[in-house]
C-alpha cells in the first residue's frame, strides 16, 4: 500500500511528561483519540492491550494500523511504547525529530528541540501559515515562533501552572499547593486566591506580553495558536492567544510522517 499523504491508518502517539496522548488517523482525518497518565502505563504489554482496547472502541482491528508515529519528550516512556508498538505494527516506528521536521530549524542545537514543539509547529504552519506563534500550556509552557516557509525560529520555555504551584509550595514553608483556577478578581483576598491569581492571571498577562514583545521586535503581527492540557482554560482569559487547538501535536505527528513519506 502506498504511504502517501492518503495512507489510511496511522496511530500518532504524543508522549508528554505527565500523560501520553493517542490519535488514530485515516489520511488527514482524526477518527479517534484518547489519553493515559504515564504512571498508569508502565509495561509494554499493558500499553499494547490498552491500545487494542481503544482501537476496538473506534471499530478498528490492530492489524489495520499500518504506521505508528511518535513524538516524545520522555525517553524512558518512549522505549516502553516502542516495545508495545512492535506487537501492533510490522513497520518501524516513525519518530518526529529535528531530522524529520520538514522545514528549516533555525536554532543553535536543532537536535535538542522537543519533538512536541516541532510537531505543534508543523501542524500550526499547515493551518495558518507564517509568521506564527505556537503556545503549549502543560507541565511546561512553551512559546515558539514559526516563520515564513515553516521555519522554526526557537522560543521561550518556563514552568507550567501545576509545576509552578508544586515548586512554590515545596520551597515556601507557609504556602500551600493550590488548584489551578481563575479568581474573580486579580487581587487575592487570602493566600490561596493570591497564589491562584499569580498562576492564572499572571501567566496570561506574561504570555500576552511576550506575544506583543515578539511582534514589536520583529515588526510583524503573528497568528497565535494554543494547545496543551491547560491551553483551553487559559485561552479563554487571554487577549492574544484565544485560538485553542487540542490536537495540535497529534496532527503535527501525522502531517510530518505523511510529508516525509511523500517526499515533500
């Protein structure tokens, strides 16, 4: 069967720091998706059975999966997923990396750019073209700039909301871990709401400000797309990054594979 952009069945796997997301594609169409917390899937046999079970939910048999493509930022979890994949697909697992990204990577160490960042950049570029800013809000927050012709220019990385909350509580004896929530007002009237305001309104203001600073330095307006586990709730409160795309990394994995196979 031809592995062109129309190859029917591809399983895209986005291995993040906290969870692994799966997307089943027929061509460019996402026909099924699910996620699993990494701590709950520690053995290849368990992961394989979970995948088979979820495929059944979407009326697919394991043998119908022709390609498995992965973007991972957790090497240990990636190795386990690869072992699981060997029992599902005869073809070698395709990996998103600086070697497979279909556009220029204009940073000093391309091989160190996270595969999830590259996948999101590729998907974002196919949606809007450039120049583009792609924001992912999860365990970490990444803000990446994609230029004309899909070139990856680098970006900004800092702790995500939950990561920051746990770090603050771990270093400050009298500060508790709080739920990530947007208080009604910016000024907190107790310790919990003050921390919540910093982790919610503070992050929104920082990201809005960074977008504006990037545009000032480049003298160009940028389209902005947002993804990640916290992306939707933060996008609702932003002036600048309101376009939330929940499947951006999965879509990018799928597109990078298909472009590689098509030779484009």
